């Protein structure tokens, strides 16, 4: 209670000393408030409407208001006898005269569109992409005013505004009228193809259509030639008939019949000789034109250019594009520690082997084989007992073997899982420090395909031990004071910072001691998550823990709702669908980052808040793995009132640093062994039913500061 009062006094003193900071934070909160955004959106929309009315009125009232506007602005505003005709009054007259007459002419209407888009976006109405649309409208305003000035140079010069008139006059002076018009046309074409992705493709299609029209005209010309030939046939028939009438030797009836036969035969002959080749050529040409037309369409289909494709829709969504220039920490931020690794002397190995064999023989236990595996902290001696030797008999000699070896503490694994041997772990006389750099550089970590990989340290075979937090899915970390628990938390965070992008991962840090996790404050805008109305990203007030956990429960329920709508079983399937653009953001879907909740000194929280905090934590631990929320709870007091059965049931992966008693080891791991560790990062991890001994990597405070500084200086999300 005294400690709590002292902390409250410190907080009050701190607040009194920083009135400027408090005022600044209040201003920031005001601008972040949703009500401010809505109010500003309504203001922009209303201003756009008034601007549109004043601009429209200018076309009808500019002559009447022009002389009045020459009056100084203060006089115009203050004098009631000065009247204007503009529909929006004096304000409208001044604005419309400034925008249309003095600036951009009719092109000023683009500002109406700009303010409407800004207002709608603040009201969460998304019509178009805001940044690109505003850019296009501004460029159009400048270009359009120059075009209007060029078109109406001699009359109604106000249609392009003073800006357009000045630019066009300057262009004409420098390049002449033809040059000025050429520059305007070319700039308009460049503006068109850069502003609209499909503009270039549309131009290509128009050219293709013109070419097709020319082919169609050729076909129609061929058809016209058929008609000319038919007219020629008629003239020929008449000529033939007149020629036959001159004959005197034929009777009238026969003459007519012969004339008809002759006429028909000669007509067919002439058609065959003169018309058939032309018709055949025309038919071939028509068929060829039809073939060319279909082939042309086929070529257009096959040769689709990038301008014809909406790249944003067809390409996969990339969640990292918001911070596309972000770079993960470099390996040189982790310095090479002075190597304290020394080869375990052959004499030491032989001496320990002889002592183990002698101790076992003293108790009438014979072994057939013994081998040694040297690790960074301990050496594993594997023995194969003779037939008939009971394993429990060797297990009961743990203290006797430790006495004979004069070791700090040994651990017997009887038997070693998956092997027909018994393991005896003996601490090395000169243990090795495992640097964080060595595990980050390891192939096991760099080539890992785990969703959330953690390079914890090196096992007894001197191999980097990497765990997947997604499969864990939660971590319970416990150990006595000064045995490496805080370093272990930093190792976990650092591993994830070296593998994950800020768009893929968020931390919720809870630190009642206020000093352990404060180093990560500077990466708040990259990796830390917090409540919208909370000033601090790292929770240090125990009273705020329950609201934070309840908020995470709400987030968990919302994510499960989205997973149900998407037909996905877990966050990986959901994000994969979102990346492939199978989920519509307009229906509430979004890319889900993993959320890792790290709670240091859990015992302090559970003592003060009790069931109120245990309930949401247990609920998250039981359900949240599928939607990407993972818990890491650390405590230095692994008693049953802190690590309850409900907590343990949902934390299958547990890490135990050295503890002071066998009872504490059983509380954490459900077995003994953690009490026999040598400390300084020596740990046991219970994972998938196996207990593995690992020497935790070492990372010091200056290294964490370097990494945090490197990240904080990069592109970040807005505060």
C-alpha cells in the first residue's frame, strides 16, 4: 500500500512538472478525436457547396460586382451600403473574383471537387483514391486555365483567369503562337497518359478502329465496282439488240427469237469474260479483309500491354507497402561478444567419465558404453547400462554422482526420449556465452519458414533452438531473480524484430516494474499497439491491465467473425485470401497482423487484480491462437496462486530458468529439473511433451537500444 501511494505521488509530481507536455497531448487528442474529423468533413463539404454557388453566380453577376470589388476589402466588409449581386454575398463575390478572375478562370471549379473529396474522406465516404485524384485536379486546373486563355484570348479573357493569360502570353512571346499551341497540346497529352492508366490503351484502340474503318471503305469500294459493271452490261445489251435489228435475211418472229438467244448467250459470255474475274477478285478481297479483321482482333487480345491492365486489382495485396522503405535491423547492430568459449579439455571429460563409472560401480551398476556431447553450458554423458540394471536405481544416484563430480548440479535423464540411453548432464567448468548474433546468423533461424520464429539459444548439441510461437501457441516464462528471465524476454522480442515487418506484427507490452520494457518505447509507431484513448504504449499501471485484456477479447471476437465470413479456419488462411484479393475491404475485411501480448511480473498483476485479470487472460489463451493473438507471461514467483491450473492448462509451452526449489520446478514444468540448473541463462523448455535444455542467448541493454534506435529512425505509421 505504501508503495502504491509513493508511485501515485511520483505520477502527480511528474504531471505537475510537465504542463506543456500535457497541453500538447491534449491538442493531439483533440485532432485525433473522431468528432473533430466528422466536423471538419462537414465543413469541407459545406464550403465546397458555397464555393460552387459563388462560382456559378459569377457568370451572371461579375459585371455588376466588378466595380465594387475594387473597394478595399475592409471597406467592402464593414460598409453596409455596399451591395453585391453574387448569390453568396460579399464572401462569394470576393472568392469567385479571386479564383476565377485573378487565378484560374473556369478551371477553378476543380477546387469544388477537391473540397468535396476531402470532406467525404473525413466522413469515411471513399469515392476515389484521394491523393491521386487531388493531384490530377490540381494539374488540370493549371493546364485548363492556360487552354482557356489560348481559346478565348481576344474575348472573355477572364475564362482562363489571370494565371492562364500570363502563362499563355509568355509562351507565345517565347515560341510564337504555333509553338505555344504545340506545347499546350503535348503537355495535355502527357498529362492524360500519366493521370489515367488506360488512356494510352484507349488511344491505341482508336487508331485501330480508324484502320478498320479504312478496310471497310475498301470493301464498300469493291461493291460499288460491281454496280458499275452491271450498268455496263445493260449498255452492251442495248448495243447488241440494235446491231441485230439491222439484219435483213431473218423473219420477224425468228429474228426476235434469234435476237433473244443471241442476246442471252452474248450477255452470259460477256459476263463470264468481264465480270466473273472481277467478282472472284472482289470475293477473295472481301474474304481476305474479313480474315485480316479477325486476326487483328486476335493480335489485340494476345498483346495486352500493362496500360490495359488494372495492376492494383490483378496483383496480390502487399501489406508492407504502407512502409515500403522499412528495413529490418541489420546483423551488425549485434556486436561480437568476446569469445569465452574454451574447448572442454580431454582430461576433464575423461576425469568426469571415470568418476561417473566409479560411482555407478560402487553401487554394483555396470555400464557397457559411455559417450559425451559437449554443449555450451553442460556436457551430456550418455550411458548404456548392462542388461538387467533398473533405470530407477541410476536415477536415485543423482545426488551421489553430483557429489563425486563436485559439480554445481547435475541432471539425470532416464531414459533419453527416442534413445536407448540414460543421460547425465554435467556443467562445464567454463561455460560459454551464447551471443544473440550467433543465433540470429544461424541457418536454422534465417532459413526458418515458421510464421513467428524465436531463436531462443543453443541446445546441448550446440545447435540453435528455434521455436514457432504460432504452434506454441503461448509461452509461460518463470525463474528466480537474476537467472536470465528478463534477458530471455529481450531475446524473444529481438528475434521477432529481425524477422517481421511492422505491418505483420504488433506488441502489447505490460510492464508493472516500469523499467524492463521501457527500451521499446521508441518503436511505438512501428510495432506497439495501444488503446485509442491511452497516451502510453507500454502499460505500467496495473489498473489498466484489465481494460487492455478486455479490449483484446473484443478484438478476438471481431476477428473470429471475419474468419467466419471469409470461410477461413485461422489467420494464415484469412490473410492469404486477403493478399489474393478474395476478400472485400468495403465489407470490413483487413489484413490481420499478429498480436503478441507480453506481461512481465505477472505475479504483481494477479495479486492486485485477481480473477478480474485471470478471466480475460484465460479466455484469450484458450481461444485466440487461431486469430493470431499470442500471450507471453513472465513471473519470478512460480507459485500455484499465481500460475493457476487454468493458466497452465492453456500454456503447453513453458520456459523455466533456474528456480530455488523442486516445488517451483514442478509448478512450472510438472517435473523437477529447473532447480538443478546452473543459472545465467541456463533453462529448460517444455515443448510438445519434451523437455529440452537450452542455453539462452545473451543480449545486453546497449544492443537493445541500438536495435530500437535503428527502427525508430525509419519510416513509421502516424502517431
